[in-house]
């Protein structure tokens, strides 16, 4: 029998740990899973209750992370890494390590150093990265998912950046804490040395005030935030070339896309979320078998919403791609609709879309974007 320290020592001798699964729980957490991040420098622990999952980043070695998780009240842990093993913990809190064998975990997925566009500098951090909690002052990453998310977005913007000319304006609709707005400002105006004005819009005054304050402290003089319902936003100076939304709730995405189309934006980058409209309005008779289970109806109607949005945008003269923006593990709200203006109205595809919209309508289905675009 081993104490927790002895068990940690034995685990360390097994080499790098990639993943661990915890079971035989005596606590509120029914199971837990540990995964290595950045080649094992950090670990992320996901703890599952009956109804929720909680994620936590552990700044410790794999062996310590495994023991810390066991101490939450688990009796057993299957460890996968350079060596695989099973760790048991008895009622007295003493450990046994058994079943050590050749490791089956080969994909230390985060092993390679990532080539981020927006990279922590390790000591001379951009103020916004620190202020938004993405890194520490010393450049230690504190929010891996967020860093990955803004970098992936920046990559997807890099592909189409020629459509965002110098002197033009980018708007972020429903910008929230504005991780993305700051990231793209930094990308265009600092990394690429361009001259792009950014405007962020959100309903939350406090958040908007904080963002304006941070923009000022960063010296980002072409970045302004407005406390405004996106429905009321205008393109008075006609300079908006790109419109972005990241997880703008439910129909806020539709309103933003509608604006983007009527303003003639060159590019729209939209990551929708909470697509509730069709889920709530479409009667289950539309497809009784498919819609029998609430969770399936929720997911399918969310995907249908985005498929119809993509088609509607295309009909209005855009090349549209639907891309997986980040890993589904990162967030299930991970589809990006990327639209680049081509000026061609796709009349040939209109009939199919109209047919689908009529079918949806016959079963009560309501889609704000379709309604708004009737006015264009
Ligand atoms: C889920 S948050 C996403 C925030 C940010 N884009 C991000 O990804 O971190 C959605 C944001 O949209 C804002 N929002 C929702 N409806 C809005 C509207 N009609 N006008 C302006 N902002 C809106 C909310 O206040 C919230 O901050």
C-alpha cells in the first residue's frame, strides 16, 4: 500500500501521462477525465456530475494531477501514457498501482509547439492578453481554449484578409468581453501594420465601458465599443468591409447577417449559437421520428438553421463555406459560416431554398433571416 506521495512517485516513473479516467466515485462527481495539454506541461481535468461538466486547468505534472483528482473521492483510475496502469485507492486513502504495461496512448496531441498567429511572448505580453486573462504578465497561458479560439479565427481571417481594405471598418456584433475584437485589431493593425477601424457593439454597458477603457490603455485608437442593440447599428459612412459575430445569441446572428448583406460587406464571419427559433417553432409533425427526442430536435434544428442561413447568404451574392471553427471538444458551438462577396445572385438555387422554407413554414417553422431578407 502506498501513501499519496509514494503513489505519485511511482506514477512519475511510468513516464509521460496522456490521459486518465477516474471511476468508482464516492463524491458528487460521477466520473472524471484528465488530459494533457502542451505535451504534459498542463493538464485539464473534466469532472462530471449527473447533469453538468466542470473543467479545470491544473498547473502540475501528470502524476500530481492524477493524485489530486483521485483525492476528490475516486476509487480507481485507468492511466494511459508512455506506460498504461491502473491506480486504486482504498477507504483509508492508500494506493495500489497495478497492471503496468506498454503504453497505448500515442497521440500527445499538444506536444508540438503551436505556431500561433497571436503568440504569447513570454514576458513582454500585449496588455489585452493579460487584462482579458488569456496569459499572465510573464506570458504563461491561462486560457488555452480562448487562445486557440482567437488564433483559429485569425487563421480563418488571414485567408480572406485581402477583402478588408486599408481605411475600412470591421464590426463585431455582440462583442461581449471582446477577446476576438482585440485579437483581430492586433492582427490587422499591429502584426500586419494595416489601418483598419474596429467597432464592437454589445448590450452590456459595463462590459462596453471596460472594453473602451482597455482599448485606451492599449493605445488602440481605432478601436471603439458601443452600448447598442445591433438592430440599431448603421453603416452611415459606408466603410464597413467585414462583419463578425462570435456566439451572438439566437437571432442576433440573423440580424447581423441581414445588416452585413444590405450594407454590402465584403466578408462576414459568423459563428452562431443558441439557434432556438426553429426548435421552438417547428412542430414535431415535420418529422415525428427524427424529432421524438428533444435533444435530437435541438441539434438538428440548430444545424438546419445554419444550413438555411448559409444558403440564403449565398443567394444574396456570396461564396459561402461552413467550416469547423474549433474542435467540437472545445465547444459544440463550433461552426463558422464564412461568406465572401462575389456579387452574383444565385437564382438557380433559389427554388430549392424557397421549397424548403415553405415546408418549414407549413409546420410553423420560423426563421428570422428568411423574413428579414424578404425586404432586400
Ligand atoms: C455569448 S456572448 C458572446 C460574446 C463574444 N462575442 C465572445 O464570443 O466572447 C453574446 C453577446 O451578445 C450580446 N448580444 C446579444 N444580443 C444582442 C443585441 N441584440 N445587440 C447587441 N448585443 C447583443 C450579449 O450581450 C453577449 O455579450
